[in-house]
C-alpha cells in the first residue's frame, strides 16, 4: 500500500529552444529545423494529440503558426510563485499555447494571463518593462542544463532524484517512496542522535 504523499510543487525554468529569436519563428521553419518538416512532426504529435483526447484535452498542433521564444513565459512563471499563482499560470500558458494556438511569447498576453490568475497585471507589466530577473532566470536554466537536464518533463524530487520523460505513474510513485524512505531514515537518525545526547 502506498504512503500518503504531500507535495510542495515548484516549476523551474527550462527552455527547450533557447536559440529561438526573441520575436519567435514561423512554426513551419521551426518544424523543418527540429523534425525535418511538418509531416514528420505530425507523426510525433499525433500520439500526444490522442493521449490528450483520452483525458479531454484537444491539442491543436496544426493551429500553431508561430513558434515563440518562451523566456518571458518562464519569467512570468517565476514571478507567479511569489504570488501563489504558479500552478494556475502554468496551466493557462499550456492551454493558451497547445489548445488556443496563442503566442505565449507575447508580453501583453502574459500580462493578461497574470491578471486572470490573480496577479497584479500592472506590476508584471513594470517587471517586463524593466527587464527584471533576466540574469536570475538564465542562471537557473543554466544550472538545470549543467545538472544534466536536457528535456521535459523532468521531475526533480527532494533535489536528489530526477525522472525524465513521459513515464508510467508507477515510476513516479516508486521514486516518491524512495524519497520518503530517505526522509524517514533522516528523521530516525536525528531522533537517535537526540536521544544519545539526552
């Protein structure tokens, strides 16, 4: 029987395509560079589209005509953690891009998403205007790459275990169990030391 898990989830920056120009690229140009062309990309995305349908998500990969640079989206995600809105912001970003084919590199859209999720839109506008936290987000992303992360999704549990790629839920629960065993061992060790000191 599985343990009861309690999570504190934080989203961290990682751009799959950091070399995309700030203004983005035509989607076709991106697909040619990444997959060799739209036809091969369609085959890759078809499995994702079908998996989405099974849980009620209607991915519209064909409707995406612009490949954005997502750096500003990552900055917004970072700011949203402080506002306690990180999960809702991330969900809105995913829905806007993969379902509504919106340009998630557009700052006006990002400000709108922030406001919809309870953040101070004018503060977000100011942060973008001042180019806030650029170096910090770049540094966090660099740390992930140096740590061997090269794709998404990637789950890092207790800063010790990493699970990459789409995995069966049992893989994740096994890692959660390992992390909890570590926590229990640490707690037992600490209690033993305390008892010894007493």
